[in-house]
C-alpha cells in the first residue's frame, strides 16, 4: 500500500479524526481569542451590510411613492464606507495573526524535532521535515486562522439571508432552503477524492524538496558521476507527477465551482422571476425585490467561496496530520542535571541492541576506569558507531544497561543528561556554516580566544589556522567549504576538546589525516590527560598504541576486550 493510501486510511479512522481535532483545538487555543476578534469584526461588517440592504428597500419603496429619503440614503453611504474601513482593519489583523500563529507553530515543531528521540526522528528525510515546517504549517495556519472562521461566517450569512427572505416571502425562502442541501450533498460526494488528492499533493512536495536538497548538497557527486542528465529526468518526472496532480485537483475544483454556480444561478433566476411575478400581482413592493437581488448578491461570493473552502479544509487536515505525527514523536527527557564530574568511569552490562529485528551487538560486557583510553576496532558495519550512540544515549539498548560511574554522584545510567560530560567527534563532516570561532563555540559557548587557540593546537590545527588571513573569523561555507577534509576533522576535534569534558569519544575522527599528524593529535589528546576517559574508534592498528585497552568487535556482533599488550600479543 502506498503512503498516500495509508494516510488516507488513517484519516478515515474516527478515533484518528477525534485525536486530530483535539490536537488542532490544543494548537489554536492560545490564538483563539484573536480568531474570535477577527470573526466578530467580520460579523459586524456583515451586519452593517444587511442593515444597508434593508434600508435600501425603504429608499426604493419611498421613491416609488415619490418620496426621497435623504437620511436613509446618507445612512447607506455611511455604512458602505464603514464596511470598507472595517475590511481593511480586519485584513491587517488577520495577516498578523496568521503569521504569529504559523511562526509559533513552526518554532514549536522545530523544537520538537530537535528534542525528539534520535532513532525515531532520523527516519524522516530532512527535506520532508522542511516541507512540514513550511508548507504544512502554512496550510494549517490558513485553515485554522482564516478558513474555519470564514466558513462559520458563510453559514451565518446564509442563515441570516434565509431569515430575511422568510420574513419578506416565505415561498422563496423555502425554495432557497432546498438549494442548500443539494450543494452540500454534492460536496460530500467529492469528499473522498479531495482528501486523496490533497494527501498526494503534500507528499509530492516532500518528495521533490528532499530530492532537490540532496542533489544540491552533493553537487560534486552529481558532477563527477555525471548525474546531471539523470537528475534532470527525475525532475521532469516529478514535474509531470505534480502537474498531473494539479490538473486533477483543479479539474475537481472547477467542476465543483461550476455546479455550485449553476445551483446558485438557478436560485437567482428563480428568485428574480418569482419577484417579478409577485410584483405584477401587487404582492410585494419594488423595494422587496431589491432586497432579494441584494441578498442574492451578498451570498454569491460566499457560496462560490464554499466550493474552494472544501479542498482547503482537507489540505488543513492533511497538514495537521503531518505536523502532529512529528510533534507526537517521543521526546528525549532531560532531568536537568548540571553538576560536572571531574572523572568518569563506565560499566556496560550485558548490552544487546537491534535497529530492527536483527541484533547488531550482542552481550556487551566491559568496564572502563576513569582516565582510561579505550580503542574500539572491528570490521566496517560491526556496530562501533552503534555502541557510541548508546554511550551518548542517542538510542537505548534493548537489553542490559550502561552506567557511568561519576566521582561526584555515584552512578548514572546513560541518559540524555549524560551528554553534559561527554565530548564527541562524529564520523564525517559535521561543521556548520559560519566562522571557525562559531564552530568552536559549539563546544564551549563562552570560549576565549586563548582557549580556542589552545584547542586548535591540541588538535594539530594551529599551523594551518595561522595561515588563514581571517584567523578564527575565517568563514566556512556549507559542509566546511574552504577547508580540506583533514583540516575540517581537526577543527571538529578542537570543537570537542575545548569543552574539556571528562569523556571524549572519537569516531574515526582522524581518518582523513596522514599518519604523522594523526599520531601527533592522538598523542596530544592522550598524554597528560589522566582525567579524561577516551574512546577511540579507528581502523588503523598503529594508533592503538595510545590506548590502554582494546575492544574488538567481530562480524557476529560479539566483543572481546584486552589490554593493549594482550591484544598486540594476539595479533
Ligand atoms: N540508523 C540505522 N538504522 C538501521 N540500521 C542501522 C542504522 N545505523 C546503522 N545500522 C546498521 O547497523 C550496523 C552497524 O552499523 P555501525 O554504523 O554501528 O557500524 P560501524 O562499526 O560504525 O561501521 P563503520 O566502521 O563502517 O563506521 C550496520 O549493519 C548498519 O547497517
Ligand atoms: Mg562507524
């Protein structure tokens, strides 16, 4: 079953709809006051135009008897001007509320994404998440802030118009009453298709954004593998798919609008003819006929607007679903621990872990004394990074437990708070756009220049940094643009060292360095650092000489731990 169908199936589910409604009410609650304001303003404006319509009747009726009532005429002019002023005011307020609402939801979603449990959120493509943060939030804000109130307003309008018609001519009112359900039934008939199209529409947006984002961030791969043509084809395909959706969508909307207009025009013609007939019989006045015509004019816009509102409501529901799905992902829980231990040991007790069904690591058992340097080796794909993710509490083991032994406060099971005493150099390129100093401040927000240079020296980055004309203020573009891979790695190491945390994790952090530089960096890190417990993942055996113990992972997910000399003897 494809994604659109799955989502659509979920939307049909009653409990799911109730949950979605509750979520939307919860989201809009803080802004409800403002929405009510806009609604009331529109209501007042509507009231004024109805008053103007009715006064118009008396102007016409007076005129047919040869009387000109200037007071009523002036009142009509006045109400028109007031209506215009009110609509300006209400437009300004609603766009302000719309932006305030959408940006707040965006902020909340952004925070939620940042704080979601890594293993769950990492399943989403960043392009998809960006679509949810932009278009979906736009759709939701449009729905909650503008469409719902204006839909309610339209119903009010229809109701009042019906009341007025009923007052002046019950027969025509009853006729109008039949037209309403016909229109509604018609819309219900197309409901299913609308929902389906809207879901697909959103998904196609996520799809092309993710695709473009990925291509644009890896242009060298595109060029060197000569992928331009293939990518253009993919874009062409995405365009076709999207255009197909747009055509189907707008075909449906147009049919809907046309039928609504047909129903409406029938009403108009019938009302007009009926009015003429009644005048000929002397049952109603010219003034009453002008009321009919004017009422018809007033609901005209609303009724055809109603046809457009339906797809927008579905779009809102789909967006709400896509946003709430992400906001409801389990969050990491920080308990707010702040004390920084000076020395940290580790006990890993009977730990096994699987991303899905298959266990990646099995029965890990080892302990590390504070200040020890642990090498972690093993063929690619055996679970080295996975172990690190568990140490960082990015993911939790399915079995067993991981406890840090703190000098200050006994033991602490690995949890998001544990990251306060861990520095980490991830595999791959992880610097951010901005200056080198900005990057170093990620490791320590209030780092001084001296501290920065010290960290750079430790990471063997001082020499090339001295050559940069802008020094610490050297700007990096996306993905460390402007630095070599090995230079970027050393900045990433300096970023980790600057915080002087008692635990340091290097995940192939020196893989892009020449052996001599790597050796200097590891020597700097491990020498005279009795307080720092290090985990060094490496594929280079010679680098293990800086370690006290070596953990070896095998292809079956099991581990052995040896002292360095035992390990060397074995090899
Ligand atoms: N996010 C993930 N979801 C599902 N499976 C994953 C995920 N990350 C890693 N794996 C799988 O877990 C296994 C171990 O991956 P891991 O990254 O821990 O290996 P590694 O020992 O660090 O390898 P390398 O030396 O190549 O970095 C691999 O088979 C990989 O396919
Ligand atoms: Mg790895």
